[in-house]
């Protein structure tokens, strides 16, 4: 991994990696250098938030970043994490000092309404003032809105999570700018109920699935020895409290290969 030194960084949690986050990355590229997403690890543990599945599986984040390259001048954004515990107590001034003097970034991009520093005491106006003092370019990006078809709403990770919980997959695709991908890492609990019917348990899920129900989705597999396989047509998916069932009546679907490392479902 390269260094964020001399680059512009976009700040945020970047849980959903939605169109608003993509806009921040694009602005960071315009501001100068290779665009970086700078996020904070361990926030849930430090703040006592309830544990919940990520919206994007860790193994899937590089693919999403690669898909952003056309919006970022042909450059694939990179991501860096710093421990939240290491910056939680910092004042707004000290936080910006870390960006400028420790990380040596050239610029900072945030969304409108961004807050930072101990107890969120710094706002975007403070960031612009402090950035000028430390020689950082600062850009505040307007929040991205969803389209009128789905109701004008602020694009946020919370809205993505809510839409998934409601099974509103077209709305999810609009917010993300891509299909939602559920990543499954099969374990010994995987069952082949009968020919062309695969069952996976919810503990195999690496990110949040849609609401329980029936869907039509595209399915592919990453193989442990490298390479991938993709079913040539959409198949019916059933999700319930125990897990997920993938099935089709066509003979083109056989059992998943024994070397399957991940099953990828695009809704």
C-alpha cells in the first residue's frame, strides 16, 4: 500500500460506500494527488455501539473502490484506517495537526455537516479555518441526494441500511450506485438440499443481507485457487431467519465447486 503523504484525503466512516462517499473520493482526486479515504477503526468498541454487520464486506471493498476509478480521473482510491481510540480525545486543532504534520496530507474533503474533534466540537467552518492555518486545502462537498423516483432523500449509510432492512432493493441500488453484493463464505454448514438448490447459514454472511423474502439476483463464486465462476442468468433467492436458499429449475446450475471460497450475490 502506498502512502497518503502529499495526497488529499476524504474523511468518514465509509460503511456503505455509497454515491455520497464516491463524490468525496472524486473531489479528493481533484484536490490533488492520489485520492484516499481516511477512516477510523474500532469506533463501535470505543463508543459502546451495538455490534452489527457491515454494509460492504471487507473482502469486497477493493472491488467497489476499483469501480470508482472512472469518477476519480481513472485512479482507484485507496483506504487507510487509524485507530479511533488514538484520536478520540484530540481537540479540533490537534486533529488537524495530525493530518498536516503526522500524515502530511495536502488536502481534506468532507461532507456538509461533518463534525470532528473531541465530542464532535469542530464543524466544517472550523476545519476550513484550521486547514488554512496548517496549509491544507479543504473542500466541503454538498450532500448527495437520491433521485426523485425514490423520493428525494439524503444519501447516507443509515438510509442504505434502512432500505436493505425493508427489502427495497431498487432504492438500495440508487443509493449505492451499484447492486448490493452479499458475500457468503461457506463453512461446513453449507448444504446441498437437492440438485440445483444451495443452502447457506446466516453465520456465513459477511455483510448485511436484505430483508427476509424472495428475490431474483445474480450469483457468482470466487474459487480458493483463484478465478471465478458466474451463473449465466439470474436465479431465485430466498432469505429467511435461518439463512439463504439459492435455487433454479434449469440444469445449467449444478453444485457449487468444493473449492468455492466465496459466494457473491448481487441484488
